[in-house]
C-alpha cells in the first residue's frame, strides 16, 4: 500500500479510488457538453436584452429601448455630438473569445491524455479517411457522375454523434483505473478534472448562479442567491438550500474552490462574519504556505482544497471560543 498522491489516503496505486471517482463523473458530464461549446462561443446560448445598433439615434425615437429600459432622446441632451447618418454603432464581438480560449485549453488537455492512454496501452484508433482525388463539380449536389463528388457530399452531410473531445473524454472513463496506477496520476487526474469543470462552467453554468455545495453523488451544485431548492443535474436529487446546507458542504470538502467560493459557502453557515476578514485569512494562509494552491480557475484565480481551508478556519474559531 502507498499514500495517494492527491489526498494522502492509503491506496493500492498512485491515486485512490475516491479521488478518481469525481474525475469519472466530470468526464461524463463534459463529454455530453462538448458539442454545445460552439453554441456558447458563437454567443447563441442566450439572447441579451441590449446590444449595439447599426443606426444612430433619431430625435423622434421613443425614450425606451426594445428591452424596456429608459433612454433619453437626443433633443434632451444639448451637448451630444451629432452622429453622421452613415455611422455604425459599436457592437459586441460575434464570438466569445474568453469561452473559446477556455474550451480550447480544456479540450487540449483531454485529448492529450487520451492520446497518451491510446499510445501506452496500444489501443486501436480509427483510421484517418483516405484523401480524395479527382474532379469536383459546381454545384456539387447536382453531380451524379463522379465518385469523388458523391463522397465529398456525403462527408458534408455526415453528423457524428460526438466531437473528438467528447469521444476522448468517454474513452478516458474506461481507463481511469489504469491511469490511477500510472506514475502520471498526480498530474493527469487534477488536470482532467479541472479541464472538465472548465467545459461544464463555460457551457452549462449561467453567470448569475453561485456555488452552494455538492451532491452526495459528487457533482457541484449551483443555485441563485435566494433559491429555496436545487436539483442535481447528474442524479436528479432535490436539495433544500437551507436544511441541506451542512450536508452539501460536507460533500464538497475534497473539491477545489476559489477563495471567493469558499467565502460564499462559509458565510452561508456563519452569516455574521465579515467577508473581508475571511478572504484576508485565506490570502494570509496561502502566502505562509498553510494551505496549498492546487491549480488555477478558468479566470486565473488560485484554487484550494475546500477541506484545507475549512480545517484551519474551524481551528481558529475553536481557539477563539476557548479564549
């Protein structure tokens, strides 16, 4: 028996089964969302109520926006510069570049580890399609004579069930036992877990939701600030955000969280404590090496193990109560 390289528990490999199980769930969840990443990158996942305009404001325009927000007409503002009639109003970029960079980095991690598993285990891979040579016609769909035209048209119409990253994620779910016995487990499992969470957060988590804990199946739970109940997206279990708070927090102890996420969860249980004091304590412990930075979030914030912070916080509170 050896110590788990992630949590320190006794195990028969480099990483223990409890540390591997959340990665398995995250890989399944991320695989189901990889095909939706393009929708998020193209900003088609939600319709905003504001945006740029392709025409200047008119003096006779009603003082409300299409979304119902108040707007001052031009004639109420004497010093507003005159906009040329042919000018275009600035609009948002047609793609979400932040989401694109996060998804590219995450899918790169997943496919890289899948490639390592395939090569080291000698797994068969699907052969690359043979290059097509020959004439192509315009329009392509009207050609009935050439085999190459029919083959190319068939490729255009093909609809694979999952993207390459999705297939790589599902492949890894079948080889996690082998991977946790591999010397690279200390690097592979945290990287895969973080990559999957980046995909899930980018595609499947609205920005207005906050972390409230984790389900007993291991999936992190997010809810609106004043939501009374929340349902786990993985197992369907319903939780009461008040009565189930302690249990949801218990299940997230092994998860990686940012300092802000820990503060939100901590203040749900201790609403009287100052937010700034808790955040300052976390930053101080990190500087002194009392808690270990275990990675970075999609926004570049340091990630800590929730249980590491909570253990020190409980010790501090116990010492204060004794004093």
